[in-house]
C-alpha cells in the first residue's frame, strides 16, 4: 500500500487526498486508520495494522464515519459469559447487537434433587388442589416441574384453577412454551429478581383467596428473600428443592489461560453463583478485563472475590446489563478520542496489575 501511495505522489497526486486504510475487514478485528496521501508513509506504519489491508482514496474515504460496524460500542470485544448455553441466548444476542462476540463458559450443571420425595409430594398436592399459587423463579424450575409432570403422565391442564407467577420474561416464555400463561410477571425487564417478584405479589386475603398456600419449586441454593416476604404477607410456603446446581467441570486449558491472561475484554456476571463458580473452576479474570454485574448482590460477591466492579446494571435484567456495558465501552472510546489516543479494546492494554477490589 505504501509503495502505491509513493507512486501516486511521484506522478503528481495531491498529498491532501483523503485515505482510509482498513485491516482485517469484515471481521471483529477490523480497524480503520484515516490520514492523507502525504501522511500515509508515517501514519500507517505507526498504526501497526495487522493482516491484509484495503485502502480507499478520495472523497469515498470520508463517508465511512458513523456507518461502519466497527463504530459500535463493543465492536471487536470478546466477552466472557459464564452461563449455561440454554440460559445465555438472549445475553449473547444483545451483546452481538453492540458488536461484541460472546464466549459462553458454563459454570454450573443442573441436576435432579438427591431424593425425589419432596418434589413428588408437592406435585401431587398441586394436582389435588393444595395450592393457590405456584411461583417459578427460573427456567430451570419450569423445566424440572415439566419433566416431573411428564413422568407422572400429566400435562399443562393440571394447572387449571391455579395461579402462576414467573420471575421475569425468560421464565414466562418457558411457561408459554408449555402452554401456560402466567398470571403474574414483574414488568420492566427481561429477567427480574426475587425481590421484584415479591413486590408485585398480592398479600393473602381471607376473602379473595380460598387457599393460603404457595408452592415454590426452586434451586437448592436459592435465597430466602421470596419465602420470607411471602410469609410476612400471610402466605404459607412450601419451598421445595426442584433441582440442584453444582459446579461445572473446568473449561479447556486455552480458555482458562485466556481468562487469566486478559484475552477477554469483559466478563458479565448474572448472579453470585456465576462469580463463585467461575473463579473456582477457571481463576480470576485479568486486571484488564472489564467486570460487569447484573445487581448489587452479584457485585458484592465479585468484590468479595477480589474483583473490582466496573459496570453495574441500573436494573436487574440482561437488557440493562448489556446496555450498561455498551455505555461503558462508548465512554472508553470517547475518552481515547478526546485525548488523541488510538481506540483500543481493554484486552489490548498493556502493563496493568491484577485487578483488586477497592
């Protein structure tokens, strides 16, 4: 390219001709440097563009601003998603909308309860009219009850007369796939918290509610927030272990090395268990990796494990989490441009010390 530029200048081309030089085009590593034909011999080598390049000269070199994929907030970012593939779909899709590439690393494995007696008793009670409500706080809970129904030869008709609550949009969608329309879903996000569900759950009313009992099929490590709140509001709660979450096997060696050496630009934590399990099976993310958390409790757990939280979602939802990370990426980009520095991804920073909590 530089030889071509020199040749054009030698035959009288205007040194002020705009030039845009793009390397690794159409990939997430795409990068473009703009200069003039006269400056190309100095600017292009200094940019250290990798791989083959494409150069555009003339007025066309100036029309790329605001139109190329590389201007997205998280363009080229490699984001670590410590979640099961079944749960990561919407998160991966939203990251892609902002230009990022997600690497899903499962940190938990979902298994049946050690003894099925409690869950089987609760399912039979559901069929015989023991409960007024059933509350689903995760897709895994829906899956566990659905599998138990199929084992007993039951289907969605067994929910007739029962009020159904779902913690958020993803869980509600899993219920609808089963043919069940939830009666209660918190608004304002794709995934919500137990406290959000509790805030919209009506208290027990002796006149309106013929039965005062709630069935909560949950994970073995679920918090007591929802149970305690429902009991305070007059409900009797059968808090039943529908499934167990156990730590997944460590990821491949190359993934563990990428996590520890800073090859990831960001990691997004959607629960405290994802923090604990990721650190347990793969180690702490490197100092240069941006840490994003879905809520205060998750952030607290990250800090307890020696991580500094860079991004905290204003609302406990996947949409809010990704949007907050994108805003953070935009801020880094603007700061670099204002300082006259090249825009680099977090993984391209050098010489950072390992990240610690404040």
